[in-house]
C-alpha cells in the first residue's frame, strides 16, 4: 500500500467525503483499511470502570474505512493525487506525486542498489 501512517488524505466517497485533507492515524490489514482522523466516527457505549472512561457513558471513536475511498493529498501541489514509486541513483525506493512529480517522504529501502535504473 502506498499510503502510510502520518500521511494526509482526502476522502472521496462515502458519508464523510470532503475536499479537506485528513490525517491517517493507522493502517490496518495489509493496507486495505485505515483509520482517518475525524472520519467514520461512531459511539461506543461503555460501562463504569472502563480504562478510557471510568464513569461510563459514550465514547466517540473512529472506525476503519476502505483505502479505495481515499486519495493521497500532496502538500506541494495542494491537490489529491495518485502516488508512484521510483528508484534514485543509489537504489533507494521512494514515493512521488504523479501530478507535480515531487518526492513524497523519505526513501523506503536504500539497501536495494541492484534495482536502480542507472545502468540496468
């Protein structure tokens, strides 16, 4: 999966669809689902003595959504976009924005020099 924890995404379908970017809090089950801040919120009723709510009541929490319902939000071009992968000259794999061609984050694996496109 190309979207990771800490990325900003835009929800494109569903009840919480909007054009404002939201933060990814957690990626679940191999990247197929993710928990996004402020999206798909539900109430969980808890009894007294619960660690998060000792007095009991209703806890508001986010539930997972499908990763197909979100798009990565590029900080450089300020638009939702798709991501691609590239290798630099040292063989480090990194993500890039397909609209503005800018790098998105740090390199993933600098050890794999044999997959570098320079010379192969």
